[in-house]
């Protein structure tokens, strides 16, 4: 099954996450199929959340399942939707 989930990068105490499409059996920071966005939980810049909506819609259309956390981030990225 294909999942849309977070993959951590950044230094210790300074987490940043990539929003990626990957196989559900892959490790959290393992290889991914495609990176579709990023998320900075500390909000250190004004551009702390970005999701490529076109690619997101494509992956949702072919059956990729977002995790609960990614669902919340999608709602934050699209407050009107």
C-alpha cells in the first residue's frame, strides 16, 4: 500500500519533515517515491508548510492513503477546502 507520510530530516533538536509518498513497509526515513512538500513544526520561517497540490491530488487519485498527521497538514495548507 502506498502512503503519504512524514520523513524526518534536520539536526538533533531542530526537526524538519518532508511530506513524501512511500510504500507503507518502508522505514520512516527510508527511500521514498516522491517528495511532495515539507513541514517545519517549529515555524521558524514564514513558509513553514508547503504541499504541491497538483501532485497531492494525483497520488490521492491513484489510491495513496495519507496518515492522520498528514491529513491535518493538508487541512492547514487548504483552509478553504
